[in-house]
C-alpha cells in the first residue's frame, strides 16, 4: 500500500516549523524550522509582521516538500498556531496590523476597565477565559482606543493561522479550538458569545467563519509553487497548546503535559464534556470533541535565559552549569524568586506583575540565582497543579515537553520535587507539529483516533518526599513575596 501522511505546520512564538506526519504517527520529516524574533519594547508590546510569518512558513514548506520521502502520498495539510494572537485584515485580506502575540500587555488598562463592567466569574464559566489583556475583548478595545484609524481600515480579525490560509487559499476558517482561545466563544454552545463580542466592540462578521471543516486547495501562484498541495484539504489551525498535549501523548485526565519553552504551561486534555474551570485556570477546545484545561505561565525558559544572559554565564559551558545545578541542595541558596519578568497570566492574572528576588547577599553567585530561578518557576507550576487536581482529580503522571525540559534533566527533577509527581521526559521533538498532524489524520479517517496512536517517552524522575515538603514550605515564602510586590 502507498504510505500516506499529512503536511503539518506550526506557527510558534519563536519560529515556524513544517513536518510530515505519517499515518502511524511517526514524524517522517521534522526539524524544518525558521526562527524569528518578536518585536518587544518596554511599553509591553510583543508583535511580529504577519507577512514575514507567511514568508517564513512558505520557505519551511518548500524545504519539507523537497525532503519528502519518495512514494509518500499526502492526504492533507494541518496547522498549529499561537493561541491569543491576532492581526487585523482589510477587505482584500491583507494585514492592517502586526500579529499581536499572547505576550503583548498593552491592553492591561482595558482589561481592568472591563472587570468593572462585566461579571468576570460568569464570563469565565462561559468562555473558559478571563478578562486579561491576552484575550480579544481587552485587546480590540485597546486598538480602537489607541489606533482608531487602523481599526477603521480593518474588515476582520484573524489569528496567524487564519492569515496564512487567507494568503494561501484565498479564504479562512477559524477552528473551534482557536476561537476558544480568543475570549469570544461560549464553549458549551460552540458559538460566539454576545457579551464578549460587545465588550470587544465587534460583530461576528468581523471574524472568520467558525468551522473545523477544511478548505479545498490553493489559489494563484501558490498552486503553481506547490502542485502536490493544490487540491488537498487545508485544515484550520488548532491551538498550539492543545496540539502539544495531543502530540506528546498527554491525553486523558490521568496524565498532564508540562511544557516549558519560551513560556510554560501545565495542561490536561480529555475527550468529553467541558468542565467549569476554577479561578486561576482556563479551559479551551482541543479539536475532535476534546477540551484542554490548565494554566499558562508567561515565564518559562525565557526567564532562565535572561538569568544566563544577564549574568553572562558562558554559553559554551552550559553542561558544566547543568551539572553544578543538579548537585546543589534544593533551596540551599537562601533566595526566594518571583519569576514574573514577562508579567503574569496564570494563576493570578496580574496584568502588570514584575519579577522580584529576596535573600540576596554578597555570597550569592550566578549559579545560585539560576538555580533559585528554576525553583521559582517550578513553584509557580505547583500552584497550577494544585488547581488542576481540584478540578480534574487523579492526575498521577506528568509528561515533560518543550526545549526547557528537554535540555535540563536537573530542571525536570526540580519540577518532580516541586509538583510531588513523577515527571517523564517526552521524546517527541515537535509535539505541536505532530499533534496537528494527528488531528488531521483522525479527521481524514487515516487513524482511528489520536488516542490510538502512542508517543515515545523517556526516563521518569520520581519526586523526593522530603524535597517536596521543603518546596511546599518555600511556596509560602514565594506567596508572601507575591503579596508584597504584586498584591493579594
């Protein structure tokens, strides 16, 4: 039989990727990556040019097709993209704004204004989202307030995945998964929420068609450039966090995915009915009748990288730093780190939060600060874990994914000790890419279900009970620092 697979694309917050996923779930082509840098500034902006993303994605597609295994028959094109990222488009489908990413904090005041007008708990139960600047109600209000001329020229609002479909296919659809990450969707009705649309100052027709059905083929020069993709179904993008869970095998309420890349998240995905998220967590659609609940941190590998860069830890000596950190006694640095350098999403959703360090002395070393920062991030994840256990009890295993976890066994052990649960290394290199591909293969009938396809995993690190108890005490000190610097 002719082997079949899908082209899977991933528009992430630091790179775009392309891969080929076979019907057995194997990544036949992986590692096709085009990195880029977000434009950031002290005013809270975090954005990237929409057409630059499309250019990079097209280049990645070129390379993936060039190295496609001989004889492979492509059955469709799948896509994963950043939740909570948006750009405006005019009536011709061209971008009127940059892509504003999940990390853009400029709508903080607008989020506070909305909290005075809207019952946030009721909003949270319906949409799975809070009134935070990451979501579209606050963000579109900020754009209307600060850039009215741009908004006047804008005919619609799309995610990076929908913008790519507009460029390649001439039309766009927004999946229920991506729509659920906007703060505009009623999760249980799977339709736009009237109060949320009103808060954002838009109507449903300003958004792409809400559908999980694929688009049929390419248009114009793209069809000439990629004849192998011309008549294939192109599936609407699915949220990257959901794809990551599905791709690494973290499915069902007994297994959570701990992703640490630039940012971080702890998520549980399941097939079934939506669950009201407790305060501090979110709940989104994950595709194919699935949901995903968890907490996202704006601070993950980016904070560890900031420490290394700022304190000038040598990049060619990271192995030595890893060994030194692994050999340090937990919490022996005497430091309490609140690692909120990029603000806070979960679990406190403090729009203007900043980082803090307590306990510095003349004896503090760069490695002390790095170790304490890794511990500080792990304790923030422990807060999310506690909330998840209350909403979805029975999670007894954590699958670690993302560059931050893959590169540092020492950090994985810190996570296991802080969470009090075994942490297993995922051996899936491109979890979001693979997850998007598996969802498309399921929809095409090439596989029975995503759950029926396994995922490779590596070593499991068990928590040490004494260290776990010590981290629980340290979390109280971190909470006191949070109350002092951010507010209760």
